[in-house]
């Protein structure tokens, strides 16, 4: 039985791509060990639930799954203080000594050394090391050298392009150094979006084995309306828009959307639109933004509804009642935000919704590749308002074409994407 070791500086609840890969490994009857962290927050309870779900894949046979946890805040306070001081010192020194592997790994994330120190004691050597997130890259490489076994790495985010609050240029150089040093030695690489793949491969000078693996979900979490419900929906005059996130709050594109709705309400009173926002409502956002736009939309055919947060499967099952999914991303100094594909846009595609996507680099490429799934808009409230008006003018066609979009969305599902990972594993194991 093949044995896979998964490394993450997070836990199951905060690393869904790792969970999906572990599910695949267990379904293939591989033995799995996970080294992760106990984060001492809400995610620990969710991680326990996810572990129980993973165990059920092989009828609760614990011989298939072993999880080793490291305390993010150790009960040994002296050790925690020592690690914290060591990381801070490493950050200061790494700018001066820029080519020292261990020092740069510590400066990047103290958890890198914690993972390595725990894993190297294991006598049960795996056949393959699967590393997730930057903090797992250094220990994956070092363990690969120690045990003479291959490692693979999942590039979910383009970390050199992320905004860092302090020492941004030093942090960028440090991350680039670690990626250029270790990623070429990985047996294969996976990327969460095509542009993350392009930027990474350009940085490291290419790689012979790699694949883009999108953040899709299982097909069975999505469904179409029944024929009778679909016919009723086509007859409705309203165009139904939806947006979801963990938080309904500032800085997520809603301010621009509300301004766009205000423009529409003043320029075209005949448009019949409903907007549903799903997530936990920030009370300050409600006071400063939501109540203001709701007042503006009084006595119009534009309405806004707030729904409580939904679990993943419930959310996916609910989306079929809407027409347009809003993917409102905006260019910023954070390059990673411009080139990543959010779960949101893939979710809309799998639900068969027509996507209104603002033109960040990644979303522009996505809609260019799949023009039947949606439309691009510039990022100003005026452009967004014009795009919504055009969508309303074509609402009958949009509603009628939902079944064909739903079928196309199946090609982006995790059921389809996981085959790429399995093929990479088959080449190695």
C-alpha cells in the first residue's frame, strides 16, 4: 500500500485543497499521514469533523489515516517564546544573509522548522511527500533529501505577489529565493489558476511536470431546477443576481455594486432586479452602506435581500434559483489577487449561473476561455451598471441557457480536476 505524507502549516478546516487531495488518496486506497497545526480557534472543531468524514471513506479504518498535530501556541510557553524570537531575528538577518536556506525558511514561517523537527523523527518513511502552502516547502525539500523520496508542491497562491505589511521587498525576495531554490526539485507542481502557474514557471525557469488544478467542487453538490421550476423562472420578469462571501462587509466590491445600482435606479426605472447577498452581515457595513442603498432603492423595482451564511453544500444547492453570479474583484497592488481565481467564480459556473466578472487578469482570462459562461465588465460603477442593464436586456436568453451552462460547468468540477492529480501521482508512484 502506497503511503503519502501531507504537510501544511494550517489545518484541515483552513486548507480545503489539501482535504480534497487527501480524499482522493484515501479513495485510491493509499495510506495517508497528515502533519498539520492545532490553531486554537474555531477551525479546530471543524477539523475534527473533517477528520471524521475522511475516516468514513474507508469505513473508519484508522490504519488508512494518521494525523499528527503541532500546537500553534505550544503549552510550553518558553518554546513558543523561543520560536517567536527566533523568527523575528531571522527576518532581520535574512535580508543580509539572503542565500541561507534554513534562515530564510524560519524568517518566512517558524512552522516550517516545527514541521521538519516532528517529521524527521518518523520511522515510517512515505513514498511521496505532498506539500501545501509556503511554510511546508522547506520541510518537504529537506525531508525529500533526508529520506530520498520525491515531493510535490501545490502553489495555491503566488506568494511573491502578496502585499506584506512590513519589510515587503525583503519578504518578496525571501519568498522568491525559496521558490527558485526548491520548486525546481519537486517531482511535480500544481497551480490553482493558469496565471499563478505562468508567473511561477516564469520565476523558476519552467518545470517538466505540472498541471493547473482549479478549485472546483463535487458535481453532486449542484443541481438544476426541475423542468417546471425552470419554466416558471423563465417567465419571471426579474433578473436575479447573487453574491456570497463569509462576510458581507467593506472592500469586497459591494460599495461599487451599490453605486452601480444607484446609477441604474436613476437612469432606468423599468428594470426589475433582485440582488441577494449571502454571508455574515457586518453591522458597520449595514449602517454605513446597506441601509443607505436600500433607502435609495425605495419605490423602484430594484431590491436587496440579505441571507444568513450557508454551509458549502447548502449554498451550492441554493444557487440554482438565481440567474447571475457576481464575481467582483478589483485590481490592487496585491498581484496575487489579480491572478488568482476565487472559489466564487468556479462555484457560479458549476451552478449554471451566468457570471458577471470584473476584469482582473485571472477573471479576464477565464471568461475569454469560457465566453459562454459570462461577461466581463470594467471595474467602475458606471461600467458595472451598464453591464447589468445589458444583462437585463438579454435576461430571457440568459435564463433559457442555464442548462447548457450547467453542463459546461461540470468540466470544471473537482470530479474532473482531481484526475490531473491522480495522473501526476501515477507517474511518480
